C-alpha cells in the first residue's frame, strides 16, 4: 500500500475513534448518574427506616450498630453493582458501536459495528496482494468512513434517562435536607444516636435530664459524697418515680429509686466513689441519656510556702503553711513570695484578696504558681483552684499574713537609795534599761531643773577662784559598768563638761551602726550638787532612746522622775523621824522576844512547839524588815550627804552590822532549834531558853545604841548648824571686803 494511502486511512481511523470515545464518555456519565441515584435512594431509605424503628423501639447502641453494619453492607453492594461495575467496564470504540447496534434501529441497523470495524482495523491490517487488492482496501475504508460521517452516535443515547437519574439524586438530597430544616432537633438527635454513638433518648411525654452531665460524663470529686439532681419534664401525666441503675467497673450493680424533692425535681446522694460507674435512668415513658460517672481528684494544695526577705536582714525567712505554721507576720517593706503546688494540673487560680497583697498568681507550670509583692500591711487571701481536666474547684484556701510592727523601744528608768525629796548635794543612783525588738541605735539620760537656779558658794580654799563664778560639774558622770563587780555608782562629780542651763543630755549608749543590740542596761548617778540648785526647786530625770526602724527612726521616753530639793535640816528631820519609828518597831519586837522567852519556860513541847515556832517566825520577820529599812535610811543619809562620815560609821557599827550578825547567827540558830520542836527529836528547852536570852540581850544593846544615836545626831546637827552660820558670816565678810576693794579702785 502506498504511503500516501496509508496516511490517509490512519487519519480516517483516528477521527472515527475520537467520535466513539466521546460517546463512551457520555455513556459513563449516564452510568454515574444512575448509580448515584440508586445509592442516594438507598441512603434515604435506610435513614427513614432507622428513624422510624429507633423512634418506636428506642434501639440500644448494639442494635443500632448491627443495623448500621447491615445497611452499610447493602449500600456497598448496591454501590458496586450500580456504580462501580458499569464505570469499570473496558469499552473500546468498537464495543461502543456494538452497543449502539444492539439497542437501536435505523439506517445503520446491523451494519454500524461492521463499518466501524472496517475503518478502525483495515488501515493497520497487512494486505497480501495475492489474496486482497490494496486498492480495494482503500476504497472500502473511504466508503465506510463517508457513510459513518453522516451517522450521529450521541443521538442514540437516552437523555431522558440522564435527567431522571439526576432528578432522583436531587430528590434524595432534598428529602433529608428538608426534614432537617423542618425538624432540626429530631434530625440532630438521629445524627447523634446513629452517627456519633450517643445514647440520648428520643423525646417522649417524659424528658429526663441529669444536671451536670456533659458529653455523657459526670465528673464528681473522688472519695466525696455528691448530690445528684435530676430534672423531669412531663407533657402529659406527671412522673412520680424515677429509677437509676448504676454499674461500676469493679462489677457492682445497683438499682435505686430517686428521692422526689419537688414536682419535676428528683435528688440522690451519691456515696463516695473510687471507681467509674455507668448510669442509666428511666421514669414515665422516657429515659435519660446513659452517662458515666467519673470520680477525679479535687484540686488541692500539696504545698504552700512563703519566703520573705527584709532589706535589713540577710537571711531569707521561710514559712510552710502546710506544716501547721502559726500566725505569720512580716515587717513593712518586706519582699515576699508566695508559692504553692497542686496535686493535679490547674487551669485557673481565682484569688479574692483583702489588703495590700498580690492580686493574682503567675503560672510556673500547670502545677506550680507563685506571686511576688512588697509587704505594706495585712494580707488576707482566699484562693480557689480550678482543675484543668475535670473542671472541679478546690475548697477555698484562706491565707492570712499579718503586719509585724517594729515597735518603739521600751525605756525604763529606776532610782534607788533615795526618795523623791533630796538635798542640794545628793547623789541619785539610777538604772536605765532599754529594750527594742530589732535593735537600739542610741540612748541618753536627760536632766532638767525647774525654776531659777542660784550659783553655789565660792570655795574659799582656792584663792584663784575668789570672786569668779564657779564651774559646776556635769550632773551625770559616764555610765558605770552594769556588771555586779562594779555596779556601785560613783559619787565623784566630773568637771569635764561645761555648765549648762535648762535641760542637760548625757549619752548612755550609741549611736550604734548597725543597730543590733536588743537590750541595754546602764547604771549611773545624777549629781544634784553639780546642778547648782537651791531648796524649793525640782530636778526631773528621764531617759530617751531611738531605734533604727527601716521606715524611720522611732523614739521612746521613760517616765519622768521628779525630785524635790529640800533643806538638809528638813530632810534630816524626816529621816530621824522614820528611824525613831523603826526603833519603836524594834522595841516592840524586843518585847515580843521577851514574852516568847517566858512562854518557853512553861511550854509543853508536844502541844506548844508549833505555836512557839509561829510566834518566833513572825517576830523575826519584823526584825528583818526593820533591819532593811534602817540600812535604807543609812544609805539615804550617805547619798544626801547628811550627818557626815562619823555619824554613818556610828550607825553602821552600832546598829546595822549588829542587826545583820544577829539575823545570820543567833536568830537563824534559834529558828532551827524551834523547828525541831515539831519533830521526833526536839532540842532541849533549856538550850532554847538560853539562846532566846542571848537574842533579847543583843536587841537590848542595839536599842540602847539607837537611843545614844539620836542624841549624837542631835549634837552633830547643832555643830553643823554652827559651822554653816560661821561659813555664812565668813562669806558675807569676804563679799563686803571685795566690794570695798572694788570701790577704791573705781574711784
């Protein structure tokens, strides 16, 4: 066959093949539309059947799953038979022509397939010249091709079949869509039950709803009793009873009747649960959606710690609230950090605060949270945790952090040895005690003179100072060492400080940097003679101390002790009067001792021993009190410089020391002897009487010395008065002489 003829025949073949392929594509479109119509109709039918059956029979989940499997099998077979199998048929162009020949009649009836075969197959056939003429082959192909050009293959397809199939598909889609629009709640419930596996029941005249159920789960705190509330809605007859069946994972099965709280309101108290349980409820003609009770841990604090650092303190304070920490208080300006850890992941921390504390907590991770703030006052927090997984809330956890006040120092000033009436030359021992809760910075002793002061007389023994104003000494010497070995205050005035008028301040401690001392006790003496005061004036003594508070130094002042300055004679008379009263008390004790001696002579040890001991102890106690007061009056005379050294030694040697020896020796031995009278081995009465006689003799001597003391003191006072008169006359003479000399030089 010539190449030109072969090329022509190939073009005719390809043109015809393309026409038949287009027909094959259209046929498959028909197959697809018909298959989809069948499949959509089947789905609608299955949905309708399942809706009716489930509405009427309230099918269980296993029954619904079985029906879905059966329906899926049928739909899959129908999908394969009506859609996939026709689409997968291997149709060649010649098969398409044969299919058209089998289904239609017309001009090409019975001859369409043979013509198509001639055009499609002869161009590629090997022509043997001995058996077939090439010219005849070319002629046959051209002729059949011309005849097929006038044949419309697509005209043989049934367009009505295509439109009916598409309409069936549209109807199958419109039916469920319209139903969903008309009854959305029913469609949604069918979807949930058949496609999402929900067990929510179909609505009937009785609707049962369990409060708190979400997605078939009811979360309750593990190990805690929980109240269950069920709401029942009736459109017809009111439901009187609702039952509940609870099946736990450990095999327990229990059916209970719920308590009717009110119309449409049923309650039940769930016991503490540790394992999950499946629950179903029913009542009237309705059923509640089956749900699962899942006990989960309620969020709680596993640790709650507070760390605090004050700018003045290097160490970090730590408080553990979970370890039973007591009242926690912080100083102002303390940098505080409150941290806690929870047992489960937490989604939210709700804080209700009262005070100046933190407004919220920052999450470190889902179990650790922290809050930082600067403490300015009392903090009250109430914290509630919300669990991330369960949504359970913790019990409110109160936290209270108080304010620790840096209190001002406490200052105590005590005087000893003298009373509030002193002479102008008195020495007043004082003890200053200062305490602070965090640290003392300084302390001072203040002395103030009320009223005008008069200069003291000039010392005539120093001619260099004659006619000049005296330089008074500092009224308060340096504080003495408070240790017992040197606790006695010095009575020598110091001349290191210049004279001052009005208030005088003497440092007693500090200033200390840093202030770390919490307690300071200092002993010193106030020298009244250095103040140049006169009778009728008053001297006030008080102490002032400062701490080193971080927010500002705080001062505190002791009570003010005011001493009245009186004349020497006036105070001497008061002291002598008290000593005379003490002598009268000692005289009475002496008489009681004499009476006790007489009673001992006629006493019976068995019956009178206890009474003798009691009387003796009372009298001895009185003697001890008189001895202490006589010693105190002697010290008061020394400090006020009354009477002089000779009178002080006289009182000490004739009264105070004998009284002290009497108490330490005879009185103590007599007490021990009288105590044996109430035992099984009493001391002999003769020895007791002999010792009692010695005691009375000693008291008699002391009383006689006190009588001589009064007379001696009177003589000394008279001599002192004469000396003072002479001193006054001498000063007046010296003043007159000085004025005369000055007048001569002035002229």
